[in-house]
């Protein structure tokens, strides 16, 4: 039963004490979040793992986050992902072979003028590629700082794998949409109408399948029903949606904005369902709805549930922890450079 699983988890956590660390991303289910030692957005979780010394880190989030945790921790620490199927559809939209092909084609077109930046929602191999080519990782909470930094190094940026975070951030730093091209990794083609010299930002044609469910139509409906409702979205939403919203930011940004808001204020939130439901539960004094009335879950985040968490902890307790996330030495060292360039500035 649920109660039995919960009490087993509590007992194992108590027994292991500071040897065990369980970070949880804001999109995780309540049944998991209740046991998290720390919660945060992607940047906070990366920072917390870099500082933590626990022998066992059970990552309640998705695969790329667990890889990042492994890269940022020492060799005597082990990171586990309670369900290996907890991936990220956006991270899956860029593989290392496509990235290498894109890089050589783009260098053919533009010479040595491009800095690669990758959203942390990407494989360790891509972070390593970016690290080797003097680029850096970004998260939704420091993308602006990192894009500005990259443009002090070279004339152009290749931004992987989320075209929307890339476009929204480049737009925020003042780059016109006409100076942004899109790289299509399926056809290996650059999608762009104007003269090549104009291009400042090359956006990888990837997106988040959860955030693409928030639409201009959803915004029109909210505005019509209630003109004073504030609309806040994650920057993985499209440019059009971010443009029409009142605010956009990382999961932490969204949580803080609603926390600080006046009692009685009204919010339509464009992000993953578990977080929206938690905001609704934590703020009974505010009126909070999902921007898309059909709540949008991240199915892969939801793979981590009570049974998987307990199974993972029981394995560690028996000395046979399963689903260990181990990034190989060279990939880890190269990816570490890309992460460090971000963490120094974050
Ligand atoms: P943040 O928590 O960094 O805003 O990221 C959201 C997300 O989609 C993680 O996959
Ligand atoms: Fe990936 Fe989107 Fe899920 Fe975040 S919400 S883990 S970007 S699929």
C-alpha cells in the first residue's frame, strides 16, 4: 500500500542519513517531492549537486539532470535515476552525430565565427561537444547572461536543442527575429530567407512537447474571460506565446512571482501540470489556473513515482543500487568545462 511504501522510504532515509541525498525537480509528483531533501529548478539542482558530498544521490527528475549531477560530483559518489525511462523528449531531439554534422556544415558556411551553447536539457555527449568547442551550457534562469557572454566571444551562436528558449532569449538581448536562422537536424539544412552574413543566432529545431501545448488560442481565451488575470509562462513556450504573456521565466521564477503576489491576485500558468497543481494547493488565497485548461503533464518526469523510488532506495540499502548514471571520463571532463563556464557566471 501507499502507506507501507511511504514508511519504508522514511525508514531507509533515516537509516542512511547524510549518506543519501535526494534532489527533486519542481515537475516531480507530490508523492515524490514530499521526500526530496531539496527542490529547485535545473540550475539550483545542478548547484546543489556540485556542493553535496553524499555517497548516494537519488535523482528525482529526468535523465539529463542525473547525468549533470554525475558530471558535477566526485568519483566516489554515485547518482541513481529511479526509472531509466525518465528521459526528456526535447533532449532526444539532438544527438551527437547530428550535432557534429551541423557543426561542420555551419563552419563551412560561416568560418570560425560561432560559439555553441546548449540548454542543459541535452545529452552529456552534446555538453561535452560544446565544452570542447569553447561553448557553455545554459538553463532557463541564466540563458540571457550566457547568450550575452557568448556574443562577446564570437559573432554568432548555435543554440541547442530548444529553438524556443533560444529565440526568446536572443530576442530579449535585442537580436531581431530576422537575424535568427533555424538548423533542421533531420534534413541537415539551414532554414533562412535572407543573406547569410546577417545571421546572429542559429536555433536548433527542437522543442518541448509539454510546453508546445500552450497556445496563442489559450491566451486569447484567458484574456477574454478575465482581462486582469496575469499570464506567466516558461520560456520553452513559443515566441508568440511568450510575447502575449505578462511574464516568462524558469520554474523557480514562476514560483517566486506567485509567492510574492498580492492575495486575491489571479494567475494563468503555462508550465507542467504537477507544478501548476502544487501552486494551486499552496496558494488558496490566489486564483491560479493552468493556461491550457487540459493540464499538461510531462510524462517522463512522471515516470518517477513511489514504487520506483522505493525500489531504487531498497537496492542501495542492499548494496546493489540499480540504474546508476555514469558518464564516461572524457565526456564528463569535457562536459564539466561547459557546465563550469555557466556556473561561474550563473
Ligand atoms: P527549469 O526548472 O530550469 O525552469 O526547467 C524546466 C524544464 O523543463 C526542465 O526540464
Ligand atoms: Fe523535457 Fe519538456 Fe519534460 Fe522539461 S517539461 S523534462 S523539457 S519534456
